[in-house]
């Protein structure tokens, strides 16, 4: 198999996976059955980042045919991310727990139930807007509009772009608990928006505080001793 670029879900680095870091195996169901011939492919990827070196394990169930004396693995029918079992990223715990819990659960069920995932994402987004910007609780669509004067234009463009997609827009105008149909790509866009906003808002604020605190402490250390 040729080398390919890949994002390690553990360290979140973009890395190149070469043959020696990929281990594949296949188990074929040759017994006649109602679904047809199937192959089950398991894959280990080992991250080449020396600070990570963790493995990722996936499994895929595929259509399969016996052709010209060899097994031909066809279209994937189902895919499982076994380790890690969710694509949720590790965010620092100074982000409120309720927000992180909704985010992690939205990631965990993204493929299984995009509409439930999107509903959790929407609640997570609302939680972030209320906690970080202290907006007056209302409909999510109004809360988003209320923060427009305060967020930077690039962040606003990202929010607007996601908000305008298909059912997500309609989703935000309704009551937070109403479940609206969305597809996995839409559910994923909402997750990506939440990840972006967690970095833009919480992580940036914390890093800024740390930098300023360091500067204040360094300046204080330079002060001549008081008489
Ligand atoms: Zn890694």
C-alpha cells in the first residue's frame, strides 16, 4: 500500500503512514448466507510522531467476491472506529464540564445517529454562548445574533457558514429540544464549529491570561526592592 497522509486522532498531528506503520488483516465469511459473501478488514495504524506512537484500530465490513483464484474486497458496508472509539479531541478541563460532556457525546454518536448528535451539538453551542458571552437566554438563533458585535469577523463567518447549511439553519430557529433530520456531514460540521469555537474562545482566553500573568510576574521581579 502506498504511503498516505493521515491525522492521528490521539495527538492530532498530520502524519504520513508508511507500510511499516500499518498492519491489515482480513477475515472472509465464505459460508453461504442471506447477506452474501463478506470480508471483515481490521487495521492498526501506528503514529510516527515520537511523542505519541499510539495505535489506532479500525474495522470495516465489506462486500467480497472470489475472482480468478483470489479474494476481491469490494464496497465498504459498515465501518467502526474501535480505538479511539470517538473522534472527540481532548480539550482542557477549564472548559465547563457540561459543555465538554455534550461535545464528547455528540462525537461518539455522530455516525450512529447524526440527528441526535446535531441536537447535542446545538445544546453545546448554546451552552458555550451563554457561558462565554453571558447572553440573555432565548432562542439559539437570537443568542447567536446577540454575539455578532462581540466576535471577530472570521469567527462570525464560520458561524454563519455552518448556520446556513441545509437543515442546520432550520434547526437553530426551533426549540433546542426538537430533533431535526441532518446527515452525518452536517452533524460533523457542527462538531467542527464547536471545536473551532472552543479554541477561539476558551483556549485563546486562557493562553492570553497565562501570557499576561507571566509578563506581570516578570516585570514585578525586575522592580527595585522597596525601601
Ligand atoms: Zn499521534
